[in-house]
C-alpha cells in the first residue's frame, strides 16, 4: 500500500474516531473532503509549524467549518500544536478542538468559521490584503509577499449570498492567488442538492471571471494534488470542483443521513476494518514521518524567506524601513488633535468623519477600506488613496459594490491577514445586511471600523425603509462590538482613538444632517458617558442623550434650568460607560428624574432608568417627508419634551 493511501486511511479513521468519541460532529463532509485536504497539506500548503504567524505563509480558510474534524486531524498529522489528546477532547468545553474552528483557539486556524459562506468572504479579504502588500513592497527579484490563499467550501457555502457577493468581487479584481477548493458532494442536510439548487456552477464562476477545474474523482489523492498544482498556475482566481462522496466508506455514504452522522462503536469497528486500521487514536511512524517531511520543508522555506528578506533589506533599505514601519502601529496624540479644534461648524457627522478619517489615514498606511457603492452618501473615502483594482494594487479604497454582507466579511479577512485596520461604510439602516460578519469580527476581536451614516429618522424623504430605528439596539447588543454615536468632533476623535488603541471592532454612528457644535470633551468621551452640563447642586433633572439628540438636550436644558437644577449627559458609548465604577456612574446619572432622549427604539436605556424616569424614543416606523418634520412628528422637539417632563414632575 502506498504511504499516501495508508495516510488517507488513518486520516479517515482518526477523524471518525474523534466524532464517535465526541458523540457529535459532521462525519459526512469530513470523510468526503479528506483526499483533497490531505493532498493540499502534503504537496501545496506552505506553513511553518514552529511559527504559525510567519508573514508569507499560505492562508487556509475552512469556510465549511463543520468539517473541522478532518482539519484538526491533519493539523495533528503535520505537527501543529494539536495532540491526539486534543482530538479525543473534540467538542469538550475548553478544549483546543471546538465544534467549529475558532481563531486564536486552535493552532493554525486562520479565522472563525461555521456560518456557511463567511470563510469565502474572509479568504477574498486575505487575498486583497496580500495583493496590497505585494504591490507596495515586492521588487524585481524579491517577491517577499507571494503566498496563496486557499478556501475550502461545500455546497452550502456556495448557496450563501455572502459567498456569491465575495466571489463576484474577487473575479472582478482578478485575485489570481485565491483558490477555492469545492467539496461538491451534491448532498445537503435535507437531501439532494437538486431539491434547492440546479444552477451550473462552472458557467456561473466562469461568468464571474474565475478559472474552473473539475476533478471527477475527488476522493483520489493524486488526482486532487494534480488539480491543485494546476490551479496555482492560474492567472485568475480558481475554483477547483472535487466531485466527492459524502461519508465515503460508511454504510450511509452518498446520503444526507451521514451529514452529521456519528458511527456507533460497532459501525466504527467495521469502518476501520475496511481501512485496515485496528488501533484507536494511533498514528504509525511511517505515516507521521511522511507528513512531517512536508512540515520540515515548510520550516526550511521559512528560513530561506528570512535570508531573502535580509538581502532585500540591504538592497532596498528605504523600502525595508517602510515595510517594517507598516507593522509598527505608532501612537497618535488624539487629545492634541482635539485641541487643534475639529469644529462641526455646521458640518454633518459624515462630513467631519471624512476630514478626520483622512487625517488619521495619512498617519496609518494600514487603514484601507471602502463603501457598499454609497461613497457619495457616506463620504468614507481616503482622498489620495486611489482605488484598489486589477490595474492598481496600491489603491487603499475598495469599490465593494452593492454587497454589504460581503464587504463586512472581506474586511474581516483583511484584518486577519496582518496588521491592517480596514473600514467599511454604508447607511445605518443597511447595517442589518452585515450583522453575521460583524458578529464574527467581535468574536475574533478584530480591529475593524464600521462607519454608519444617516443615523436617524432625520433621513426624512427616503421614508421608513431608509430611516434607522432598531439598528442601534441591534448593534449595541453584539457582545464585543463597541458602538459610538458621537455628538461632535471631539467625541468622534475619541471613537477613533478607542478603535486604534484597543482590540475589537468599533461601529461609529454618524449623522447625514448638519449638527450643532456642543463642545464635547475628548478625554471624558473615552469614559463612554460624562457630564456635559452640570449644576452646582444635585440635579433635579438629568437629561441623557447621544449623537444628534445631545444638541436637542442642550436646548431643553436652556428651558428647564430656569426653574430646576438640571444637568446634561452626553453618552456616546453605552458599553464603555457600563465598565466605569459605580461611583462614577452614579455621579453622572444623578439621583432624581432622568430623561433619556434618542431617536431609536433601543430599550437598553432602561437599565439606567427607574420607574418614574422617561425614555423619549421612536416606537413606530415613520413616513416619508422632510427630516425636521418627521423628527418633530415623532416627538423630538423642545416643546413636546419639556411638556412631558413638567407633567411627570407635577405627578
């Protein structure tokens, strides 16, 4: 028996053993894709197990994250920090082998996957980031950035809209070092793929600008390896379709029953006997040595790259300095920038953001990004950055097209590649399209800046479809996403300061309409909420607001302070405020009547309120008309709010 065949048999066996041991998992795809995954690891995938953060390593994304059992087994075979004991503990709480791959949990895993299609967008982002660095730093004779990005997908991944959006953009950008490895077993959890999908994938991908290869026997190691080698020579992104058999070798192979099937002890024993495997969680020396020969080769390639980089540094000292500086995130004195007086001066939130974004982008070349075809509306643009395209790999702006979901997933991939700080932008009402990807960026603590404009019902004439009401609540509910709704330039700078200096994504919510300068405070804004206007005594009334409504609160303050001790609290970030001390929060919020004013339906505010306090919010979709009229109709006027407060005080 050839070593490749023996290794494949042990790969299938130990994968099945880990699933049976866990009493759950996804056996079907794990067995079906085992041949091409082994071919990838053995003959093509460039990695160094002694330094899995090696910059020029190939990136491997398992978009079909449910097939992680075979992935974990391969990581063990090839010397990553995944032991046989870890395989025995798959799906156990706290183990290094969770039910779907998790970034920073398992050695070698490049991104968190599980929601199908997300990994495809991540891989496109990684391929974009690679091209950006290669264009900026490679020279003749020194291709210091030339890695491949591999992405393993299944039938389900390619049904997801996020994957189709990302693949369409990848074809347009001609990302030729991006290779999708498609486990085409034509079976989903509910049955044959024909129940829900009859499209011609080959023609579809060719129409999107991809090269397509078809491997009729996707369960044959050598056929798979030859196809991957051919894909690596493509001048376009390449889809390799492996025709595989789901759950191959089991009694239920080729059926949906094996999708998440688990072999019982007798079935496992019979399955192993077919493979010629009679040990539990055991890797023969010849199998281990065969795999580790590739790992040793990967380490040598890394050492050779280090040597070439040293020669590159001597030959291109200025370029090498820029190269090292790219990965050195220097400190910016944001407080000094605030003292330089970024005034609203009648500007909208989106207008001031454009100024500040460009100022910061001049200092950080790592900042790249773009909009979902709404740059004229959101104004999120690096003005002198150019647009990334097939003809201009140096561009820092990206035309994402009308692809909000893929935009967010791609930014995850850019951030994962190495030290980039991507931003992406659309109108707040359309953030819904992006929530699955935003949630994953929060889980992975990625440095991504989401810029959402048109932040309230003041959008007006575009009507309820474009007027965000529930979106603030949705974004604030994502654990790990820090949401800022700044009231002026100093608070916006605080949001950027937090985004640059902390791990995790930040969403900045910006107005389309002009805003009044409220003289916000930079350092205090970093506390999440602070007293913008205070009184000498304990306030009888505390007005609390965010964003646009802070200026409204100040107008109400002018009326109420004539008769009552009143304070005004600006609350740009609830999640940061919640982390402050109890004494600080009590001092800011006051003891008596509290009034929260925000043009959203976010009920999160109730955690700061008592039974007698008031929340002025939006409780219904509004009509189409002038923004100021809709704002007033919804109850956001000095007269109406003062009236409500006085009525409450009288009671």
